[in-house]
C-alpha cells in the first residue's frame, strides 16, 4: 500500500450504533450501491455451506480469516 500510495480505511459499526444510529442505513445503502456498481469488491477468504456455520464462526473468532467468511446454501 505504501509503494502504491493507497489508503486502507475502515469503520467500527459499534460506535455508530451508540453515537449516531441514524447514519447506518444511509451508509449501508452507499456501500451496497458501490458494490453493485463494481466499484468495491470485498475479499472473500472462505466460502462454507450453511451447515458449517459453527466452523465459520470459529474461523472469525480465532482470527483465522483474512477476508469475509461467506455461508452458502445449495439450490
């Protein structure tokens, strides 16, 4: 990131819940719009079937995920 002069920015939703909960719906809509327009692409490190939800939760809780952990259903 330093070599390319990029910035990595995040936010902590928990603080918004306490101090400005009214801003959350607008922020979520803006993020979804950016995603749908292809302007952002969240990194998905793991995809697991819904039946493995406990394993997915453990990956996150143990800090073993490097991106989003997505639960899938079969159709």
